[in-house]
């Protein structure tokens, strides 16, 4: 149980530093689509990095997920970060078929679609993710940041500013 609590704390920290990760150099440079170490939807036996004290962190509620979902998310992460966005999307779609109520999976599919230039679909997927995470302000804020990026990609600057404002409001609460 201690490793599960440590994993939740690790996931929260990883969410807080989203976008700060790097990928290993393979000769080709690809943007990070699914951030390395993104919160897997189930506890795993991994060493947890140092984390801030509990009182500084709001941990989202998680429920154990089927091992297939965890494996598909990890595989999608590798595929996306290697530049194989089509395969990453397919892996995430398979995971969603197994667990359609997992907001993290919908969010990651949205990041892949945005990287593929499918901004409208990315926004719709992020909205779906938010609808599945009503009490998780951190996940909702991540979704609104992605919505802002999608709107910016579609040249909807006013909509992007509104989405960024919504993300900031969620982060402040």
C-alpha cells in the first residue's frame, strides 16, 4: 500500500512538471507527445522519486486498472515519443476500449491528435477527459491547457486565452 501511495504522489509531481521531460536521443528529434513517466492508471512496483510533503500535494483519486491498460499506455508513450503517432493513437484507442472511463487515457489520445494536427478532435477529446474527471482539478487544468493549444493551432486566439484562464482558475483552487 505504501508503494501505491508513493506512486500517486509521484504521479502528482509528474503532472506538476508536465512538459519538462526529455526523450532519449535516437538520432532523430521528436517532440514529447506523451510525457515520460506520465501517470499510469495503476500501481506498479517502481522506485518512487523524492516528492514534496503530502500537505503540499493534492493527490487525485485513482483506481487500479487492468494490466493491459497500463501496458498499452506505456507502449503508446514509447510509440508517440519515437514519432509513431498513428500507432500511439491505436494503442490508446485499444486502452480506451478496455477502460472508457479513464480520463488520463482520453487526455493522452488528445495530445497525440494535437501532435497529428487534428486540433478540433484534440479539443473534443480533452473535453471528454474533463467530463470523466469531475473532482480532479489537476486533470481538468491539463485538459484546458491542451484545449488552449488546440484553439491556438486553429488560430482561435480569443478561445485559447479563455481556455488558459480556465486552466489558471482550476490550478488556483
